[in-house]
C-alpha cells in the first residue's frame, strides 16, 4: 500500500502525466531559453540597430513586465481557466517574439521585450501554479524540481541558439528559433490540460498597487540612466528609492500585504533574509553586460562569450546542489561564506575583464573562468539556506505570503539590478565614449559597485543566522 502512495519519477514522467509534465516544464523552458538568447545576441543587436545607451533597458523592461505578468496569474486562471489561460499567454509571448525579430530600431525592440516579458511572467506563474492543479499532491515536489530544472536546460540551449545566429549575422532568427517550441507547447496544452477555472477570494489581486509601486521605482532609476547628467542620475535614483520607501509604508498598513510582517526590519530574521535574497539577486545581474565586454574587449565570438556568461548560472546551480545537503547548523556559516565568495569574484572580474592583455596572452584568459563561476557559486552556496529559513521565520498564518514574496522579490531585485547596472555603465562611459575605452571603464566601475551587494549581504545576515532549523 505504501509503495503505491510513494511518488516516483516514473509515475511523473510516464503516460499522460509525462505529457502534462512536458507542458508545464515547457512553459518555463520557453521563458528561460529566451532570457539567455537575448543576453547572448544583444551586442549584435546594438551593432545593427544602435541604441547602446538602452542596453540594460532590454533586461529591465522584460523583468518589470514579468513581475506584472506573474502578479496577474490568479486572475488569468479565474477569467480564462487553465487551458485557455495558457493559450492566451502563449499568444502574448509569441506576439512579443515576432515583434522582437522585426524590430527596425531600439524603441520598437524595447516595446517588444516588454510584451515578451509580460507573456513570460504569465508563463512562469501559470507553470508553477498549475502543478498543484494538474498533479496529485505526492507528485508536487518532483514536479516542482522538474519545472525548475528548465533553467539549467536554458543555460545550455540559450547561448547556443543565440551564439550561432549572432555569429552568422542573423540575430533576428534567434528570437524566431523558439517558435517551433511554442507550437509544440500549444498542442500539448490543448490536448493535455483541462479547463480548470480557479475561484478567487475577494482579497486576491489586491496587491496590484504594491506591484505598481515596485515597478515604478525600477523605471525611475532606469529612466535616469539615459541622461549623461550626474544630477539627473542622482534625482532618478533618489526618486526610485523614495517610491520604494513609500511602498514599505503602504504595504505595512495594507489589509492584504505583498510581504509578510517583519519584512521591513533588518533586526528581524525575515527582514534580514529578504535583504540577503535581494542583494544576492542584484549582484548576479551584472551578467547582462558580460557578453558585450567579452566581445569588445577580448574579441570573443558571440557563441564563446555567451557560454562564458553562463558560468555564473552554472556556479549558482553547482553551489545549490553542493550546499543543499549540508546540515542546517552549517548553513548559518554559508550565509557569510557565499556572499564573501561572490564579492571576491566580482572584484576579480573588475581587474580581469578590463585587462586587454588577456586577449593577447591566451594562456592567461582562463583566469576569468573561475571568477565568473565564483560569482554564481557564492550565491548558490547560501541560496537554499536563505529560502528554507524564510519558511521558518514567517509569522504563523503568513507562510504562503512569505513563499510567494520570494519570487516577487527576486524579480524586482533583478529588474532593479539591471537598472542600476545601466546607470553605472552609462555614467562610466559605456555609450560615450563607447568602444574599447568605454567598455573597459564601465566594466571596472560596474563590477566594483556590484561587489558591494554581496559584501552588504554578509554584513546584514546576522539576524538571518539566528533562525534555528530542526
């Protein structure tokens, strides 16, 4: 009897369950592969249609729109149901993809990336939310692991697709290359998912004002990065932080909270944990500029530059796997060791990336590899111990809010990180003077500034380390 109740990979991946698993995993795969395709081809896009000062905006708008999309997942399930909701979401993502591929100039591409990001956020939300609807409860952990593993698949497929098309001079086809995957996903969704329709409570969706404030703070910082004036840069950053401060006050008094009680005090374990999650998520967003730096400074091909960038994500995965099985008492030390490792690695990149001699002395080029890997490895080492402590530190009755807030916080941190990266890079000469000198100056400034994030996370982890796990 117990054997029948025990979940197995064979049960999840065989028969109709296997097809449903493929449908949900495919939703995340489409979004994730597109992320790495865009990162890899962006230097080629800039060369073709210009708009170098908007480089970081491609990531910022994509992630900001993803936040909005993920926040609307419940409403999509209520209004359209599971099957039609997925199909509508895929249609939005496809529209954004076709618009990206047909972009005649940067402003068109930015609009297209926003549409794509909105569809991608809905895809992520629906893929994860549908697990509890589609599968028996005993299969939930394995289904969650399978869906999450698609990010690992994307680190292999995305740079390959983007690199091949960028090297051949056809970056537009890199976007279109995922259309066959979307077509297959449409067939799976139509044939395997039911028309389940979710009934929402009256409070559902009432966090949209907080989501609006979150996205507004990011856009203010990102908008300021387009100006060469340090004064405007400062004003934009100040206004962005002012909106964030208002959000904290608003959410603290809201009847339906975006973040649980205790989030906004660094003396509280939950506030310390969320601060560390946000800072570590920001630190990794420096990767959006790495393909450009490697191609311009070190004359690497788009394919090679794309795969070297993926070393950060690979390090994150390796660190998570290696540390997740460690005893919880050891995890407290990882909350310091991980951020320190990421900080040291980012400082190493501040020296190695601008160093053009590495391009001339190929024997030395390997020095960049452990530094890139180390940034992600440091995040991965502390990541599972941060997340498990969030569940433990959450106030009684707010465990679901605390869990959902992790995704919102991570997306927000990535969007804010991309905005700040654009602000720093442009101020350091990324677009003016641009070229080799601009790339060297902006890479050094960017990595030094972003090294402060994990350093601050290590400092702020004191309250997080007090959380005791059984």
